[in-house]
C-alpha cells in the first residue's frame, strides 16, 4: 500500500512537471546553472592539475627548479608577448654559475628570455620567442632531437641555434632546416638541430617550446648586454635520492650570495607538484564556491514556485484530505515534486558540463577531467536543494484545513 502511494506521488509529480513545462524549466534554471558551473570549474582545475603533474613527472623527480618567487603572468609586459611570463627579480649570471657549481648538481641549464625580432627566409617570425640556455637542456627536459644535435658548452661564443618543430616550419617551410640561417639582433645564426614535438612546457602553460628558438646562454647575455631575464634554472641531482638535499644546498648557496635572502624558490619535482596543486585547489574551491551560490538561488526559485503550486492546487488538496489523505501523504507529494525539479535540473546541469568540457578539449589546450565523485556530489547536492527548499511549501500544504481548501477555487 505504501509503495503504491509513493508511486502515485511520483506519477503526480511527473505529471505536474509536464503540465507546466515552461515554468518548470525556469524553476530548474538556477540549479542547472549552479551544477554546470561547479562541475565545469572543478573539472578544469583537476585537468590542469593532471597536466602540471604530467609535466613534472616528464621532467623527472630528480630535476630541481630554481625560479624567482615573483614569477607571474603579466599581460602588460614585453616578456609576456614572447613567452607568457613576467619576471620580477630574475636570476643573474652569477646565480646561474652558483647553481651549476653547487655540490651534488650533475647538470643545469638556464631558461633566459631574449627580446628581439627573428628574421628568416620567410621574413619576421612573429609567433615565436628566443630562449638562451645551456647544453644540458635536452637531458633536463627529457626531450629528444628530431634532426641534428643540440649545442654543447663547448659551443660558447658561437652563433648556433636549435628550433622547435613549429618554428622550423614557420621560419623555413621545412622540417629539416639544418645549416639554414636566420638573423637575430643583426647577427646570423646557423640552425644545428630540431627538437621532437614537445608535449609539455615546463613552468608556463602559455609558452609553447615548439615555437621556440634556443641559443647559447652566453650569446643571449651578450646580445642583451646582460639584461635578459632568466625566469628559471633547471638542475639535476647526481643521485635521485639526494634531490632534496641538493635543492637545500642550492638554496643556501644562493642565499649566501645575496646576503642571506635570495628571493628565489628552489623546488624538487614533488615540491613543484605540491605547490602547484595547492594553488590550483585554492582557486578551484574559491570559484566553485562562488558558482555554488547559484544553487542557493535555484533552491529559492523552487520554493517560490512550490508555494505558488500549493496556492493553485488548494481545491485538489481539500479533495484528497476529504477522501482520507493524511498530512504526511500530502507533504510527501509536494516534497517529491520539489525533489524531482531539483534532480532533473541537476541531471541537465551535469549533461551541459560534459558538453562544455568536450568543447574545451576540442577548441583549447585545456584538458578538463570530470571524476565520478564530483558527479555523485553534484547529483546529491541538487537533490538536497530540492528537499530543503521544498520542505516549507510541503508543510504548508499538509497543514491546510480540508474545509477551507474545498471552498477555494
């Protein structure tokens, strides 16, 4: 008997939604927007965390990153135009040498932003950027060469270069431009090698090393008169188990050179991952919290519509009470209706979030990741919103006096 009543309430709730489709949709809209926003924001944050994790694991756990604490994105700086990074308090030539000669460091390479126009056979190369670095870079990035070789420390003072695959195609219309030349700061550079496709870029989501031109760091410093900012130095410990110790040694050596406070962050792979995840988690929670406010708005909308529904169906409530329906049964019917409204809104919101994530994957470099946990939580929250905000209208309907209800039309 109880199960048949429940089925009847569900049928009545579904019929009520179908009977006022337009009103039901606008009632659910707040829940739809809230669920869609929360899932999309959380999935983007989770996707970025996974991308950063892949970058760090690709480099290896024994790779140490040294960079300024003030490294940031700044849309108004010249360096942003070429690499997506603005550097405040960059590493200097002396810092690069200190890191290189620190005890336990097996290899190191700076990443120095060099401003200026690159001109090749096809004219100005506008979509790329130039990075000064050292011979250990391919090993530190765990990146192989497609053609030719990378320059070594023995090539100091030589105008040689290695390019990414996109840069090779844009500058020379070929995948193998070995021996071809380009001009930079009025000097000729010879292409010695081409990298294989980069799947990740260390430290910057905006920069793409496939568009980069790499030159020896001493040449970069000479051309810029020692003003080119070094936004990071990558180093590798000679013993993976001593990575943390070597990172601490580098930090102490830099602090010593700078009077006790260098202002540089020295992090191993695990520390890089933990720091990145901490920042992303904080931002994700903040934005998801703001988006969740629309769920509250959606709940208030459900409550208002259910109150209107109670007023419109007063005569129906009176008839049901006259034929023996209890307060509990009346309340259950309206609770089920409000729960169905929020649950259907939640399901539509989840579907929209999936579509948005697929579009982002197809049209951008973002790789959102929707976990089953967030889907379950979103579904549960949307249902809870219906239960909470449907309680007051349901109680109001259940307490109606049957005689007064029958008199209303």
